[in-house]
C-alpha cells in the first residue's frame, strides 16, 4: 500500500483522478496475490472505483485479439512451465496446465505461442528458437483493450494459483 501511496504522491495524483483499478490475478505466489487483491478490493470499495482482474496468460495474448485462431500462452514459474490456450477472441479454451519442458519442445514448436519478454532469461533456449514464438512486451495500455472487449473479470476477482 505504501508503494501505491508513494506513486500517487510522486505523480501528483489523487484517488479522485482514477476511475478503474486493474489488478493482476496471477499466476504468482499465494501471499503476494492475496495481498494485492486485498489492497485493490479495499481501494475499490472505499473510493467507489471499478475493479477489473486480469491474468498474465490473457495479458500476453492481447496484441493478437482477432488475429490468430489459437494462441498458446506460456509461463515459467518456480522452475515449472504452465500453458493456456485461447481462441481468436481471446476466450479461454483450456485451463492453465502444468507442462514439462520436453512436451513443449515436442508439441508446440510450430504452434503460435507467446511469452512475456521479462521471462526470456528463464526459458529453455530450444523454446526461444521456436518459429512461431512471439516475445511480448507486457503493455499496460492493452488492459484497457481487454476491458473494452469485456474480457476481464469484474464481479468476483480471485487469484490464479499454480503449484
């Protein structure tokens, strides 16, 4: 909460200057997600601001809305890989599932796959050489596109835990 207050002070902002809060629901650590969601919900309720939840799988696919029939979002977290499939409208086609590195290399080298640029350092070098791999800068402005397309959670904001 202190970082949020410092950000507001450093940028001469007030809560009255904002109308929406976007909160990342994961994947991530249980404590970190729970704390972030609690702060976001608290601010949302106390200041009557709209609260929208997103996850990194969906966010990494935002650039490809209406551009690719199927998109596979790949995340590595705590030495484990997770994959989630989306359709052309960025509707979820699968739940996030844990996948072994060997399975990724064997089955996804020719599939349209996205990873966040920030995860390049933890990905296997063979994965980074996939022909259809798209390395994405996660752009916060794309959250507004996702919100306008009604793709963000707005009722029950809940974290996405991966073990």
